[in-house]
C-alpha cells in the first residue's frame, strides 16, 4: 500500500479516536487487503473505512472472479 494511503487511513483513525493497538492492526489489515487487490484484482480499487457500532474495512476491485481459497487449509472449529 502506498505511504499516502497508510497516512490517510491513520489520519481517519485518529479523527475517530481509535486506540493505538487497534489502529496498528487496522493499518496492517488494510495494507494486506489493498496489496492483494492490487496483485490479484482489477482497477479501479476502492477502500472504505466505516466507523459505526464497529470499525469495518472494505476493499473492492472490479475483477469479475472470486478469490479461491486453498484446498489444503486446515479445518477450524468454533
């Protein structure tokens, strides 16, 4: 993710008063999502941060295919 994008995310999180630990986690998550969209998606890309009852990060692109999960991922139980 571009430094200007990270800075914009950080500034918005600061405006919302998000604590340091959560802000770090959000920045890392957003960076990974955007990098994956750049690598595997198609432009244009869109990033949305929504702060209502909870903080939501959405990254979308214009690719018409869905991401495929690896078939060798271990099953998880709840």
